[in-house]
C-alpha cells in the first residue's frame, strides 16, 4: 500500500518538474534567439511580448487538452465503478450478505458500518455507524477470541485482516453464523487504514456441517481423507478407536502405515478392484477389509469412499470416505454358517427332502435330497416364500390351491402336524412331479424356524395308479381324434354331422358345412420341413377354433384339410361367417424364426339348399373347395347347380387333354421377337401351345393349362413341347436357320421331383442346346424356393440354359430371385405396355424403372403385347432391347413363320 501511495504522490512532481525544465529551456533558448534577430531594443521588447503571448496560448491549449482527457477518463471510471458497486450490492443482497466497513487505527477498529440484507437480519441500522465494542456485545461468547483476533494489532499500520467466522445475535433472538472477509485500504501508508469487505450468512452451511458431524458420531463412523500428492491420510477419532488407538497417535496416517494395518489378502483384492474401477473412470468404491487391531486381532471394517477432488489434468487429488465396524455382523454370519453346516450334515442321510421355514413362510434351510426332488439348488430355494408362484404348486389334478390349502398355512393355523399331503409341482426342467408332504409346526416361539416339512417324490406310484385308466381313455380318444391337433377326425365329425342333420330336420335349421384346404401347403413342407409344417397346422387349428361359436364343430379330415359345421342364423350368409376367419388367417405365422403367410380355399355346402344328407353335404363342400382353388385360391365358393356343371366341364377338358397327349394332337405356333436396335431383324421367337382336339380347339392355353395343372398333366405337356420344338429345330438346321426359340414351363412341373433331369434328357434326345432355346418362367415359379423346385432349377442351370422372367412385375414384386437365379432376360408384362402414354395408372414410370433396373443388372428386356407404333417408339427411346406383339406379327404356324421371317434372311 505504501509503495502505491508514494508512486501516486511522486508522479505529479515528476510532471511538474519536466514542465519547469522544458519551460526554462524554452525561455533561455528563445531569449538568445531574440537577441540575435532584434535590430533594436524596442524591437526586442515587442518580440518578447509576442513570445510571452505565444507561450501562454500554447501552454493553455496543451493544459486544456490534457485536463479534458483526464477529466473524461475520471468520469468514465467513476461511472464504471458505480455500476460495479450496484451489481456487487445486488449480488450480495441476493446471497443474504452485506458490505462490511471498519475504520481502523493502529490499535484496531473504532467504528463499524454494515449495510445490506444481512444488517436487516441481524437488526443493525445500516444508516449509521456504531462502535466496535457495540458489535462485540452481539458476538457469541465462545467466538469472542476469534472475533478479537481478526485484526492483527502491531506497531505498524494494519495491513492484514484475518477472515473470521463467528456467531452474531440476530433480531429474532437466535445466533446466526457470519463469515467476514475483508482487507485494509489506506489513503496514505502512514495513516490509519479502512477495513472494507463483505459479511455473509453461513448459518445453513454450518447447520448442515453440524448435522453431518452428528450423524457420523451417532453412526460411530470413522472418517478419512486421503491426500494423494502428500501421500497421507487424515482421520477422525473414531477411525483410530476401531484399531485401539487415539487420533493423536495416528493422525496423519502414512500410506505405509495404512498398508501395514490391512490384511494382505484384502489389500491385494482391494487394489485389484480399484485398478479395474479407476481405469474406466469409476471412482466410487466399497470394500470389506480386515485391519490389524492394536491388540493383534483382526477387525472387520466396511470402507466406503470416492474421489472428491481432481487436478486440472483430471487426476485424483483427494479421496474421502468412512469406516464402519462390521465385526459383529461378520461374527454373526460365521455363527449362522456354522449352524447351517451342522443342520446340513445332520440331514444328509435323509431319503426325503427337508425344508425349514420361518414364521413368514420363508425358506431358511433345505437339504440335498430336496434339491434332487424339487430340481432347484439350495441358493434358489433359500429366501423363497412357501407360496411363491415360481414353485408352480397345484393340487394333484392341476387345480390351483386355495390360500388355506398350503401345508405351511395348515400347520401354522391349526398348530398340528399333517401327513401325506399330496401336491403337484412343476420342476424348472419342465417335469411334473407328484410329491407327498409331511409338515409339523415348531412350538418354540423363540426359534427362527417355525415349520419343518419333509417332501417325498411319489410320481412313479401316482402314475402307476392312473396308467391303466389313462391308457383306456387314450385309446378311445385316439380312435376318434386327430393325433396332432386333438380335433375330431373324419369318423367322429361324420357322427356329429349326422346328429346335427337329424336335429335340423326336426327344427327346420340350416346347417353350413365348410371344407378348408391350405393353398400350396406342399411348398411349406418342402421349404421348412414336415416338423415345422405340423407346427403351422397346429397354430392354424387354434386360430380357426378361436373364431367359432361354442355350438360349432371343427375337425381335421386330412393332411392340410379342415372342416367345420356351423348353424346358420336367420339372414346370416357364408361371407359373414368366413370373413372374420379369413382376416385372422391373413396374419403371418412364425416358422423357424421367419414369417410365413398362408391363404386358404373354402368350399361351402348348405343343408336343404343343395344337400339333403351327410354324404351329399360332404361331396358338395369338397367340390366347392376345389372350385375355389381352380378360381385362383384364397377365396370361398358356395356350392350351386352351375358349379356341378362347371366341374363336369373340367372333367371333360381333363379327358380331352389326356387324349391330346395320347394322340399327339398338340402343336406349336411361333410369334416373332424383334430387336429395337435392328428393327428389320428377327431376334427370336416365342413358341405358343395349341391343341387340335375338337373339344379344345375353342379353348386357349390360358384355360386348359390350369386344368392340366390340377389334373397333374402339365408335366407331360411341357415335355411334349420340347419334343415338338426338337422337330422344328431339326428342320431349320437342314435349311441353315439358326434362331433361338422361347418356351414356357409351368411352375407345377418344377414341383415334380426329378423333372429337371427329365427335361435335360429330353433336350439332349432332341439335340437342343442352350443356344437353341430360352426357358420362360413366371415370377411365381422363380419365387418357389422349395427344395424340389431348387433341385430342378439347379439341373436346368447346370446345363447352361438361360432363364427369362415372364410377365415381370405382376407376380410377387420381389427382386431377390434376380440375384439367386441366373436370369438373362426380363419380359415386361403386356398389361404395362398397353397403358404406355395413355395417362392411366403409373405404367410409364413402372416400365422405365424396370428397364433401368435391367440395365443395371445386365439383363436383356423384352416388351410383350406391343400393338402401336407409339408404344414401339416409346420403348425404343427408353432403351428396351426387344419387342413382340401384334404390331410385328401374331402367333403363326411354323411354315408361315419360316416363309415370312426366315427365308429372306438365309
């Protein structure tokens, strides 16, 4: 303070001295100059006058500039100081503090001024000063030495004031803890200074600290604080008492002393645990440790702590925590363990399981035989209540036990022993066991054990008693029920149907018989295996049963065929009954971790509308179901007289197809395919099947092929097409014609085991190679990933034959098979081509996307059904490779095709 003061006083003297020196030099130099330039004394006097005026003007201007600048800085500093002072006072008031001012002399403070919210709380007038002695009267007597010592009195002026915390009497009669932080400000080093600072109310912090101290004392906890840089541990009195020392004898504890106190095993375990924790930034720890007592024995201590301060670099600096003496608990645990070991050895020779329970029904003890009988370990049973649902205890017949039926409750409530209480229990391994329980209460109320139970496994005995009855019931049940689903079989369902018809005859009731058959179920068995297929059938039967009335009768009459009988209400239709069931079956089924979607075909026959007895109802429902499959599956058909005629027609078509195969009355017509890059060149042809049988001449392949698929004839037809193509290719080769022809294969053919090998042999027999033929398959055939279809496709691809995806975009709309199968060509379905440029739907975008995708995958694209020049131009602009359709030529005989398109080329 003295140096600053002297600097402030000497600075003006320096400035004044510099001004005087410069002025003297100026006067002396200017006088000499005037003497030299004046030509007379009068002239000299006049120049002296002018020089004086100039000097006054220049110095006045200089002083004005200097003072204006200084005055501005002083005002700015004053404004900033006042603003900072207001902010400081507001912050201090918000914190419940005040400004402390004390006029000091060499002997100490004479008067004190306290302003702010703290002054109001204490009850001091912040508008006036009061003597130091008056404030001293408000200080708690125990804190007077601390208060008096806050200002260090010396012969020299006051320079240092100690920070002080003491209790001061408030206006409410309570003492409040006040912390005074101040420093000395003096205007002159030899004058008495003024003590200025802040006073803060820290009562709440002190109360919290006091409560924490009381908790620590009440809990008999030892506290420690580990200073890592200094490598010392500061402790409280209780920490030392646990080990038989006083605080004065140990505090502070060095790290070497602390390690010497610990049991070597515990030290190693603790250090390993801390190393693992601290490496991942976990600084909260708890350890049970043995520490050496002064008398030589070990004291068990629970040590809890955490890092409470870190360095700037993030390293732990201070660790704090507490010690608790847990020796009594450890001793009790050891005694309890000894008792358990004794009881365990005592019951090891028992052939029954023994359990001991306390008054709340909690298991306290079990023997090894109980583990074997109940299928649980000791640790899993100890602490479990007698009525814990996880025991899965029921009556022998499986019915739940009432609250008063448990053996423990019966023994406690009645105070007597019970023998041979038979119960059923489900072990954790899923096995059901019948047990016999003997239970007896312990009458000594001071004993922690209140009930003892012995448990014997009598499963074999109980099963033997019921085996004959179960066998008889099972034999009778199996004769009339489906083994897998438990539903009535065909025989039992027929009995139900005949009984329902008899009741309907007497009550004019309408009955609806429904035949259900899963569509393409063979694919599921081939893809996922019969085991998963059976699981699916079981789940399907559960879903159907959940949508039936209690009066409905359901049965499984075949592999994937179900039926149920429903009594129609007045005005109720078949659709009203079946639509909720269809919605339920549309939800996916889970098989082997994946989702499978099913569709079902339904055939419906209604008693009195189309049938008069059980046989006729069964037959009509079966025919209606097959019609639903023939109509495309995933629908229901109600039997009608027209259906019988339709089925008769299908039978005639089947006979005609068989005749055509026998008499070889099938033929092929060819439709040309043109390259858009070379419009005049025929790039290929598609072979289209025709039948010359009189009955089929008016029916196209779109109608008779589905019949052939249902009748199992399509495989023979596909092989017949290869033979006919072989004749065409042989004739062309003699004429020097080399043109690739596309043929269509049915997806049903690929589902026949060995069809791929048979097809390849037929190609070889007809000398047809991969360059001669392109095989077209629909998306449904390509998506069939059953093992049989995969094997057949593998045989075809292994021979190098190319595959074309026919009617692309109308099937499953899945592109996964494009990577799984060696496709060479995509044929865009005619339905998209017909709408090109017509503004109908989104055909333009769809076709454009298909063409872009095909280019990205390196596939050739063919547009089917091109009938206008505008369609051709659009496809050519979009980069389509080939086209076919009526614009270029319809299907024609082989001779006509050769004459019109091939002879001019060869």
